[in-house]
């Protein structure tokens, strides 16, 4: 199974468990409440969305990874129209597993 497929599968499981925030409105709302998040962005995420999450990234309270998927892929797998970002609370088991999975994928490409 490809890295992108594993990422989408993990996000789908997290959504069914009620752990996943989808879309910029939910993610930005959580950031305003000073929540620590793992943000997964699509490869074709707009610069506007990236600028909105940048202050939280710079503060270090948020991690952001490129999921290796497009808006359409993310939206289709989660049952929504073209989502650019999704997020998990950094303490959740899903965020830990997804981080490990993505880091392992990066190491295997090196």
C-alpha cells in the first residue's frame, strides 16, 4: 500500500472515531482555542490557508505535515468536497501513529 493510501486510511479511521477535524474552519477554530494539533495539509493547499496556520506553526504548538495527497483525494476518502487541511489533537493515538508512519516513509525514501 502506498504512503498516501495509508495516510488516507488512517485519517478515515480517525474520522469514524470522531477524532478528526476536517477543513480550515474547524482547524482554525481549534487553533484559536490554543489546542496543540497535528495538521495534515494537501499538496495543493492554498497559500491563504498556509498563511492562516503559519503563526501557530512558528509558535511550535502545532506540527504540520504534507500528506502526499490532493484536495480531491482527501475529500473523497473522508466523504466531503475537496478539503485542504485536516487535524488531529497531538496527544491522540491517531496523531502519534500517523506521525510515526509519515516519518518512516521519509526515512525509507532517503
